C-alpha cells in the first residue's frame, strides 16, 4: 500500500512539473504581472514614486528570480528616471535572456543600445599621467612646427619659381638680341675688310676712330646673378665661390642680414668687374 501511494505521489509530481514547464510564455508573463509585489510596484510607478517602485520590483524578483516583467520595469526606471545606465543595461539583458521572443523585443534592444551609448559618453577617463600629457604637448608643438616649415617651404618655392621665370625671360631676351645683332656684326666685318683693302696704309695697330656697328652690338647684361641660399651658405663663402668682393654682395642685398640667411632665400650676387666690363 505504501508503495502504491509513493508511486502515485511521484506520478503527480512529474505530471505537475510537465504541466508547469509546458506553460505558454504569454501565460507565464501574465502570472508574473499578477504577483503581489509586482502589482504594488506598478501602483508606485503610476504615482511616480520611483524609489518605492524599484524596491517593489526587486521584492518581486526575490519571490520569483525569473520574473522577466519585473526586470523590464526596472530597466525602464533606471534608464528613464534615475539615469543609472549600468543597472538599466543589466535588467534589459536579463529580460532578453529570459524572453528572447518578447513582444517588445525591438523596443528593448533599442533602449539597450541607447543605454550603452549614454554610459560610454558619461565615462570620465580621468586625468592623464604626466608622461602622456608631456608627449601629447610635444606632438602638438611638433605639428605646429611642421605647419610653419611647410608654409616657409611653399613661400620659398614661389620665390624660386619667380627667379627661374625671370632668368628664363632674361635668357630669351639675350638670345633674341644676339640673333638681331649677328647680321650687323657680319656687315661690320665686311666693311672692315673693304676698308682694309681700299686703305693699305693703315697698319695693324691702327683702328678706325668710329665703329658704330660695334657699339650697337654690345649686349646689355644684368648687373646681378641670382643665388638660392643652401645649407651653410654665407656671404663670405659666396664671395670666394663667385670671385667677387664680400662687401659688394652686402651692398647688393641691403635688406638681407648676412647672419640670418634662410635656406631657399634668393640673393643678388654681382658679376666680377672683369666679366662686367667685357
């Protein structure tokens, strides 16, 4: 008889477990919302007594730790009214874990993502250590220095282009002048030969007093040549390189300080006197 009752008890226990486990999710949610602490917390929530509502929903979870409805309400309260993003994230995640097919799935996921973003924006990284702050300051200064150098290089590039353009134009004019004076020089040579044949008494040391052709053939040359300053250039080195006087370079560049020459700067270098007199 005892065995019969024991077998009947086990059968009833297994049957109750099966019935409870096969209960639909909607029925379980309705049961969660009918719990006494849950209902009392909902009344506190309608009265906007959020702290008391939180206490009520937490008591409902103590009675039934799998109360997904209580987790959801706590998530909304912590997010909307208390700005406790960490607690809100916890309760939203518990709700989704317990009810992966919740009717409000999209809304819960949206609030969960907003909580994460708001929490990330509210995190204060704190003061930086001295080493990191120094490195950041040095990087900013290096960046500013590079910007200044870039601007200087751009200005020097513009100056070099202007110098090259001026030299190209001067060379073009010089070539045109040489082409225009070539026929005159040829005619002058022919005239000399004719004169030497008609006046045999003129010796080699004697030259005609008036030579207008030669005067017209003289080509005007620029007074200065342009030099772009490079590393370690000084007026003294340039004077030795071009064979001119140091003071003549200074006089040709009154606006330039010989002790503060910059790379890329364009200066005037006069031609040697022997070359200029030709």
